[in-house]
């Protein structure tokens, strides 16, 4: 029982310590409201940043009637944050709208 208590206390201490060093929830790509927030979060959470591109694509495709995007490779998401960063006119857009615009521009169907 004593070992279990030590383990439990150590686990709680680890979780508290980890949460003190991680970015707040509002600073994660999935919770970003605008493209600007998304890009700021991407500097901290690169992997989640790329995952958000796939999520935005799936959400938008669900509502779009005709395909506007033709992906050329499985690494399609990596170019999106750079494209958005190079286009400050997108910074105030809702995150998924900006991501979808980047994908349409980077990978148009011809």
C-alpha cells in the first residue's frame, strides 16, 4: 500500500509539473480561432499544427460540393503553415477557412 501511495504522489507531482511547463489550452492549434492564433500555436506544437490541417480539410470537404483540392503527396500539410505565414492577409480569418484557402492555392485541381 505504501508503494502505491508513493507512486500515486509521484504521478500527481509529475502531472502538476508538466502542466506548469506546457502552453495553455488556448495556445494549441486545434483551439486557435484565427490564422494568427494558429500560427502562434504552431511555433510550439508543430505536430499538432500539421494534424489540424488534416482536420480542417476533412471538415471543409464535408461541406463542399465539388472537389477544389488535388493533393500531390501525403506530406501536403507541411506547406500550409509557411504559406499562411507568407500571407498576412489571412491572419484574421477563421483558422479552418485560412487552412482551406492555403490548400486550394497550393494544390488546385487542374
